[in-house]
C-alpha cells in the first residue's frame, strides 16, 4: 500500500460509512481515484470493489482518470445542449485525439462534460482551468489551446475539423 494512502486511511476506522470521505481524501491527494487504490480501499473497508465504484460513480465529484494540466469542462446542461455543446465536445475530442472525459497521453489536456455551470443565459458555456467562457464556439476553444504553455505540441496535433475556422 502506498505511503500516502496509509496516511489517509490512518484517520479512519475502516467502516463502510466512511467510504465517501475516504474517496474524497484520495481524490484530493491523487487528483483522481486510481483503480489499484480502490482495491486497497476495498480491503480496508471490507466493501466490494463493485460497491465502491457504485458509490463513486453516483457522485459527479469523483473521477477515475487523472486530469491534464489544462482541464476543459464543457457544459452539457439543457441550454448549452440546445446551443451546440455536443458539437464543441466532438470538436475537442477530434482536436486532442481523446474521448469524452479523456486525458491526453502526456497529461497536458483533459476534457470533461459537466452539468449546468450556472450561466445558462450565456450558453454554450465551458471552463478552461476553472475560468468560465460563455457563448463559446469551437474556434474559441482552439484559441485557448493555442495560448496554453505547450503551444508547439498542440500545433502538431492534427485536426480534422475545419468547420469553425
Ligand atoms: S445549461 Fe450550460 S450553463 Fe446552464
């Protein structure tokens, strides 16, 4: 068991009712819920791994993949959906070569679809590293990528999408 995990678990008794705070602490420490660590949590709490996944899947706060250094969240709430959020997500997926809720292999970029971000009147909305962008287009997202630290790498990623350029 990893040292960081041992430190986290040392403040718990190992009972099932502690699952959510344990998972919160793990995600806070590791950035997501690694599969191997969930197996250790299963042994510690005596809760089956399937139950732990069930609990963690129920809450949108938990992630099973790490986040990239640049994390893009696209709102798929009703207002944003109507205004073309799906097209924006598809464009980002093509641009980065990842799937929905995926992360690039170099951990530089990650994408997540989320529920309402609270700015429906300005739909479609997204966030780039917690910075809210409203009335967003795929072209805006590409501009955000170009201004990020790893500009050279981004320019090398082939894009099949030319509809918004
Ligand atoms: S539905 Fe997208 S901000 Fe509310």
